[in-house]
C-alpha cells in the first residue's frame, strides 16, 4: 500500500485550499492536488490510499459534464468516499458537486452572492461552531443546490437556503472558509474573479475582508482542523 494521502481536487489555479491545506500540513498529512476537469477517465490515486477528499471551488457549473467531463468523475469519487466513510469537504463548487452527486437539484440563485453577508446556523448542531447564531462569511457564487434527501442542513442565508450541510462523512459549504489574507489578495488581482466589478466594489471587498475575517477565522480554523483530524484518524486506521 502506498502512503495514505488526502486528495485535493482544484478546478482553477486561484481557488486554492488555503486554510484546509494549512491544517493538513500541521498534522504532517500527505496531500496530492489534481485538476481533472478535461479528463473523462482521470488517472487518480488508488482509492484505498485516499485518506480524505477536498473538492474546491471554480467558475464552472457542477453539471457542465459536456464541457468538463472530469466533473462526473469527481461526483463519483465523492459518492464513493462518502459510502465508505472517508472524510470529504467541499467548498462552493465542491459543495454543489457533492450536493448534486447525492441527488440535490442545481439551479441559478436568486442573485449572485459576492462579498461578506451573514449565514444563520440551522438547529443546535455542533458539527462546526459558528460562535454565534449568525456570522458574516465570504460568499462568491451564483448557482445553488437544494438539500439532498437524508442530509442535515447546517446553515442558510437570505438568498441561499442551503449554505452548508452534512451527509455522513461529508461536509459541504457554499461559502468560503479557506481564504487566507494572501489568497484573498490573489483573488482581487485575478481577472476572472473580479470581472464586472467596479474599483469601488473591489475596494469594499478588501475593507469587508479586513473587518470580518478576524470574526470568521475561529470558525474556519475549527472546520479545517476538524477535517484534518478526521483524516488523521482515517490514516491511523488504514
């Protein structure tokens, strides 16, 4: 058996795992990052060697299989990992890929959500700690996915009923907890991310990040370190 590793699926260069990768590296967990969008049958690591799965964001749609055939392979991989209890986390597009793979319905949101806005914790769960019933988090999406049957809804927002859910070993987040300050600055200098935004809107995003990131970081660290810990436990049992 090869060295167990966490597989990170990245769709575009600037949508990086950020805090998630930091937490994995703190526990000395090996990782492999792949982009498989254009490959119908991608060359993936041996499934038995995968100790966890991370599916990042991206500008494409979760069901754009004709243009990006690798998305179907990602959905199958997510389902397979969840079926055997491997830790899985999905961010933004990753949230939608997991959601649709489990039977959720994808559609365009009421309006794009870009920037900081509050999410509301649903119920009294402790899967992750928001430190308050409401918390301002970073949004950057248009599409939304309905809650898959059998999933536990964790958070919602004004425009998105399903902001976070849990299904077995998977945690799916529509919002972005992975974005560190350097990564956020990279986003603001990346043309596809800021296309259509005015300079004043970009300046407002920078101001919002400085204001709200310190409030969001404790929850983000809890989520990322919790995922890393679950991956470490999986490795220990392999």
